[in-house]
C-alpha cells in the first residue's frame, strides 16, 4: 500500500504484483462466494448480503426456476430504492 502511494505521488509506474498480495484477493473472493456476503470480512455489518446463492440442481425445472428469480429493490411503500 505504501509502495503504491509513493509511486503515485512521485509519478512513477508501479508493479501491481508488488503492491497487492494475490492471497488477499483470493481469500476475499472465496469468503464472498462461500457466505453470500459481498464485502470486507471485518465490516460484515455493512456488507451486501445475499449476493451469491447455491444453485439448486435437483431437476432441470428446479434449476430454471432458481435462475429466473430476481431481487427487485422496491420497498414496501412502492418507491424504488437507491442501489
């Protein structure tokens, strides 16, 4: 992180492999897909819940039914919620 800040402040090119550890991205993606909470593990309360779900593949019809479900961001009062 400090490496990236110094490179940007000095106007130099930077190497992303030196600035970001690949394990951070991998563990974050695994956590998000495993729990369905999209966001930082430490800030679980502010993470967006229910982004990923397990796909039901019992039968072809149940798979299609699961894929057709949508999440509409409309509140109880009928107004569209902000994304």
